[in-house]
C-alpha cells in the first residue's frame, strides 16, 4: 500500500509479542504508519507485519537491540525515511526474571536495567532528534505496577520500572515547553509471556487479589497507549496511568 506522509507514524519497541504486538496492531487499525521493532522474535514480528499489510494497513519491520545506541539511531532514521516522520514513540521493550535478590548476579542486574530503562533512554534520545525541531511528538513509556509498589523476587525489574516512571516525570517537565508530551503506563498483571514463570496457583492468587477478578488483556493496555497518543490527551503529560484492575489503588 502507498505510504502517505500525512498519516501519523508510531514506532513500537518490543512489538513482536504481548503488549507491544497489541499496541502495534491497534495503532495500525487506527490509521497510523507503524514501525514494528523486534530483537530476537523475528518470526513473530514478521507474521504481524505481513498480516497487517495483507489487510491493507501501513506497517514495516526493523530489527534492533534497544540497548545498542547505533542500532537504535539507525532504526529511528529508517522510520523517518520510510514514513516521512515520527509522531509517537512507544517504549515497550522489556525483560523480566523472577529471582531472589541475594541470587541476582551483577550481569543479570545490568541486563534488566539495560533493556527496561536504558533502552527507553536511547530510543527517546534518538526520537527527539526528529521531534524537537518540529516542536511536537508523544512519548509513551511502558512501566509496571511493580515500578509503583515493588515486587518481591523482582527487585531488579521493579527498580528499572521505577526508573521509567522517574524518567517520564522529569522528561515531561523538560520537554513541555517544546510541545512534546511524555507519559507512562504502569500495567498490572497482563496475559503475556512475561507471566510464563508463574505457576497456575500464583496466577490464581493474582486474580484473587485483583478486585476485578482477572488479569488484563494486552489489548486493554494498548488502548491506553492509543488514548495517550490521541488529540484527546494533548493536555496530559508527566502522568502515570495504571490499568491494574484495582490491584493497586
């Protein structure tokens, strides 16, 4: 299909699976050009892109490790060249492990912070090279409720996601005068592969602790991102939206 420069463009990191996949699909179905970023899940990302293209939506793929500055800059440059601009960045790429704090190695600590926090920093910095001259753009960071309240056996993940919230609030203040909004989504437990390490008993306990009695669907988190990218959220910046079913109130 022809790419129209008049259309808005979104770059979604970690878009092969879970929340990222649902977000890429929802934005495409709402008229956006979508750049689907993936690192290792090439087959899943390719199937998403091919399916959207077959339905007539505007989507493209780019493989990049979000912790690699050179790769990230190349990805953002490709997005601008392919679609004529970059209007929305969704920093979704993430990694988690369930580990007792005393068993976390320095290598594991560094990896979790690199993907979940530094990756967002690198992608945002690259995106701002194109957003700042135009004095417009939206940056949406995906955090977690564990970034709000902390999660036992996920100290490294909780620390990284709390950092994402701090980055969001500080950057929103810094970029506000430039017309760029920065917001954050901190989901509760979502039905994605990130829960693969949980037993069914643990998942049932999460459902029992959640007032709405269930886990979130990836599409529900994607809907929050679409709202934050829309004109309806033009006066929203520096905020943390936490779709968690009442697990944290």
